[in-house]
C-alpha cells in the first residue's frame, strides 16, 4: 500500500491520506459496520467514541474473515448522525489507529453527516474497501450445518406438496 500525496494539495485535516495505491489482489468490500457486538447488542449507547471503536473492530473482523486486514484498507467511508460527533469520532481514531496503522499511513476517509442510520440509536457507521493480497491464504470457511436425516427431509417435502 502506498499513500498518494500531491504537491498541489495542502495537508489533510486529520488521520487520512489524500489517496492510496494498492498492489494487485482481490478487492474486499466491507458493508457499513456499526457498534453491535457479537451478540448484536449495541455498544456505547449515546457514546460516539465507544461506537466508533466497536465499528472499527467490526471492520477488522470482516477483513480478517476475508483473508485481509486493516493495513490493507484503501478507503473508508464514515457516516455520522450528528456533526457535533465529528470530534468524538476523531478522538476514537486517535486511540485505535496507532494499533491498526503503526506506520502512520492512514487510508483515505470521507465523512458524511446523515439524518439517521438504520436504527435511531446508532451514531456512526463505517464502510471500508481493502485488498486481499494475491498471496494471502484463503479464509477459513465455517462448516455447513448438518443436514436433517433423509426421513425428515422427505417428510418436509410431502408436507409442502399437501399445501
């Protein structure tokens, strides 16, 4: 990954790069991640810092499941529900980015303030695009759930026919 800086632009307003060049590989697109923990419970109700930390952790989890990682991100897009939360979002990034990006090269990020997210208690949603390097190992797949015994499947088929 290589940050892109133009001599015709001024410095960035925060922890991001103007652009990023990524080596070949597969593109990993991460849907907007919010502050839900593994059980689906909201983390940090009313606290944009806590919600931002959890959303970044969820982005990390998706990337790792795809065989990529935070250091392979080429773009973030962030949605906040209140302009006043920009400071809290920036604070959370200052806390977590050194661990995710120890070289101090940060992916581009666009922040949008929107009227609301899918649930009104959500304050932040973060999308990401990353590269899975061509030489990265394939992600581990979860085993498929076991099939029902043949007799049970046959019973369900005949029940559908009777409808």
